C-alpha cells in the first residue's frame, strides 16, 4: 500500500524539511497560527535536531513532506531505560489511508529499539476516531486523564 514514500529522519541539515513538517502540522491540526506565527530560529531547530532527546521523521512523496512525526525520548529515573512519547503525528489529508502514519511509527519503533526504549506512548483526543483506530491497531489502549498545570498561578507568582 505504501508506494513512492520515503521515510527520512531529520538532522540539523534538514531545516527546510523541518519547516515543511511544521507547516503540515499547522494545516492538518487546523492550527496554522500555532505552527507558523512564532517559529523558532534556525539555531534553535539545529540544536533541537542535534539533541539526543528529540526525534523527527518525515514521509516524503516526490520530495514533498506528506507526513511527519515529532517525538521525545524521556529518560526514566527508576530504571536505566527510556520511553518515547509521540508528541505530534500528521499525514496530509490527500495522502491518508496509504499506510504513511503506520510507516512513520514503524520507523520510530526501530529507533526506539536501537535506543533501548521499552515503550512508545501517544495521546489521542476523544472524538479523533482515525487516530484512535490507528493507535488501537498498533498498541494497547489505556484510560488516563490529562492535566495542564500553569507555570504561574492566577496571581502571576510562580
């Protein structure tokens, strides 16, 4: 099912592909402002892509980014191991149902195994049925609650 698609891991030399992936995320998530209005500098992207904790993969078709995944390796303290957290995963609408998301996750699995990670985890929003179906096919579903804790409280005091 996956034809003419290449999965590429981004490095600090792939800034144009990183920018394209960000644009894709903005378009797919309908959050153009979030992903385009205040982008980090090239130096920031270079440091991020050179780091040992950030993983970015793109799916390329005819040299265009049609899918992408951004993930973080979280080093654990209770044991010498790590987890990989999929922060963002998106495929252009016109390229869905081609196996691109699965291919991106499969490549991430190889990277996770090479790093000695013991699990990859991802969050899906209720109502995002395609994402839930994909992740159910690939993993075990857990019921959890997610909380955002503000860095400052209502008085502006940290």
